[in-house]
């Protein structure tokens, strides 16, 4: 964004009060306040108006601007209560990050400005908070330690590119309500690797090569228009990461850049480098840095790498199944969606195509610019244009047999990673929960889908469909442990019948004759301490880890010895 564009709204406000003022002089005055005095342009507005009123002979004392020069204090609990014009705001926030950076002024002097994230509603759980950027213009590092809760007084709202943030000024007051960690008082622009950047929060500096760029638009939240942005991908020897630039970005693929003051944001589960007007982007020279050709492999993903929110995914796949269906949209028109299961040596996922793409089972395909969208916890691939998919004439690897394609993953690695289909892991059963056995599910046929609701009924009620006469189903819930980590293990009807050596009807009859507790006792005697190998789907989210089993087999370990160890460790009572 140009300097003129940056100050355009503020200049227009000044011109309303001082019609004869020169626009270039107004811009220069805002720039001076920002760069020389470290005063945000929004907070300098009234001073600039007064200056040009005096210069053009306007009565300052009688102007609307002077009458509002001391705005009332606006106390809020949530950021959603704030407008883009709010000044003199008081709000309690949790400090997430504080990243100081030395900024060179026009006169050559270097001054420290800090950036970071804050969250409103600090006394509630994290999922009830909204996160905003802030900029500290006043050197308040001692009171803005990450992890602390503070009351901000006399701060203002800044809005740029339809995104609001908080300006903390020299005159702002900060009261520490709960101490956090150590404050980060030493500014540093030392670049970090992309690998470290993907694990970071807040502002970072990186040296990376541009892999790709494309212009895009983002529709404003209020529907008033759209914003021009540039999306792309950056890479170094440690990996690649998506990029979103809110400012002008004219660098071609292959260009090596040093980017200072970029922020790492997460779109769903995926980190992304955000570049804005406060970031510094410059061409960098390093003859030893990996070339574009050398970095190309870092752009290619495997199924095990997929995370919700990823964009511009390049990946090679083998098609397991493929089908299409027609559905009616809300406006009455018909659409066709094509989808199926796909595989690679690292796992399985689903692929949805909103275009005329019809591969056959067993075909090898290559996707570019695909996106990842989570469905029921599983990160699945989506393409929108036929140009994103290519059918390969030759095999990318020895053809995978779908019937026996399970990727071995240690239980601890599985729990610490993301959701994955088609995995096999090992552990010891340490718990059988009391709700194992016969349950009832909702029988309601969903009107917009060719399936039933199937949610579990509790006291005859479905959380979505209300009171229902349920359909019986068999489910076994256990906990699987490897000595370091554990995961909730869920067996639906088919794997549960094979594991128990009983049909659903036999389980129901046993419970009817002997009771629920007697059934659970028999399952626990059969299961606790048993070492097993599980094939299935691992669901990893904020609630924890769950393994949905396709099949469960003994892993060959001595069950009695394993049982004794588990009973001692977990103090299990039989």
C-alpha cells in the first residue's frame, strides 16, 4: 500500500474540517507523527486537524474536532464492542505475545516498537476469547509480559484492510492484574527457519525464497467491498509455508527475501506468514541459499502432512474408489459432486472434486493448488477446477493393495500428530468404560443426505432430533496405552463382534440375562492387560485423541505378564 493510501481516510477527515489544506502536507504531518514521535496516525488526528485549522484561519475553539478532543472513556469487556473510531478505550486483556523490533525513523534514528497478540475476556477459557493484534508505541514491555492479564486504559482502535487492532500509546496506562512470564525486552530481527516459524506465534523474521504467488481478493466482513491481497508460498531448506500479503507484493517466484516483522497466523490448523504495512520486505543475497529447483520438493505433500486449512497443496495419489452424486441446492438448482478415497504410502484420505474429474480406481493422479478441509475431524482434499488435477500415465510407486494398506505409527507419535486415516498402532488395553455394550442410536432419516442421523440417544433423546425410539447398536469403549501415551479406543459393531467373539444379538441376550455389570466384568477379564494391534482412523483434536478401530488383533505379547504390569501401574480393580 502506498503512503497516500495508508493515510487516505485520515486525510479525508482533515479535509472535511480544513477544506483548503494541502493533501501532501497533511500526509507529511501524519508521517512525522508516526515516524518521529511514535504516535499512531489515528491518535494524531486531532492534533493534525488543529494545526491546519490554525494555519487556514479557522476558529479552533469552535470546531467540532476541538469539542471532541477529549473523548469519553469507553469501557468494554469484548473486542466485538469496539468500533474502528473508538479512542480512550479501557479493556482487560490477556497478553499472548510481545515481540519488540527496532524501527529506523526517517532521520536515521532507531526506536523500539513492539507487536503482539492480545485476547479479550481474559478470565474465561480460551475458546471464548477473540484475538487481536496490538502495537506498543510507548515502550511498555515491563507490563506486557506474555501470559499476563492486564487492564489497558487510554488505548485506541486501528483498522487497516478490514482488520482491527489496538494501539497502545505513550500516554496509555497499563495495570497488571495477573503476572505472566518474563518480558521480552530485547528486540531482535534475527531470522529463524521456516520449520521454527511454523511452530511459533506472534511476529517473526525469516529469510526465504518465493515459490509461488497469485493475486486474490477477500470480501470485507460488512459487505462494503473487497480487499486485494497476494497469496503465495515461501520456502527454505527446512520446509515451506503459505504466505498472505496485505500490502503490495511484486516479487517473482525464485526471489530470495528477508522478511522482518511478519506475523504467524493460523488458518484453522495451518500456520501462515502474514505480511502487512509494518513488515519490512527486501531482496536478500546469499549464494549458498538453496535454489528454486532444490526447494521444489518442499512444496510436495504426503497425506500424513495434511492439516485443516492448508492451501496450494501439491500431492500425488492413488485412487481407491470414486463416485459421484447429484444434489439440490437451496436455490433449487442441481449440482454434481465427485469424491472418493485416495491413498499414498503414508496413509489415506478423501478427495472431493467440484469439477468434471473422473479417475478410475487404481489410477495415479497429481494435484496442484488443492486445499484441505476437515470433515468429521479428518483433513480431506478438495479441488475446484479441472486444471488442478492430472492423470499420470506411469505409476508413482508399486500399486498399493487397499485391502492391506495400513501405515505403522507409534501410539505416542499418533497422539502428538494430527488426524490420520489408515494407520496401525500397538498398545495395551488398560481400561474398559462402563458405557460399553448395547446403546441406542437416532433412527431419523436426514432430509438432505442419504443417511440416518445415528447420534447416540441419551434417555431416549437425540441432541438434534429430540425424543426418539432408538435403534440398538453395539459399541465397546476402551483406553489403549503404550507406557508413555494413551488414546481412547472405540470399537463399532463389526470390530466389536470380532473382538468379543459374540454377535450383537448375543451381547444383548447376555446383558438381558446376567446384567450390564456382569457383561462388563467378562469383557474386562478378557481385555485388560491385553497387548493389541489396531487398524483404523485416528481422530486428534482439542478434546484429545480417539482411535476408531476397523480391526483389533493380538500383538503376540505375553498377555499375563502384560496384565500384571498394567494392573500394578494403574491400580486396576477386577
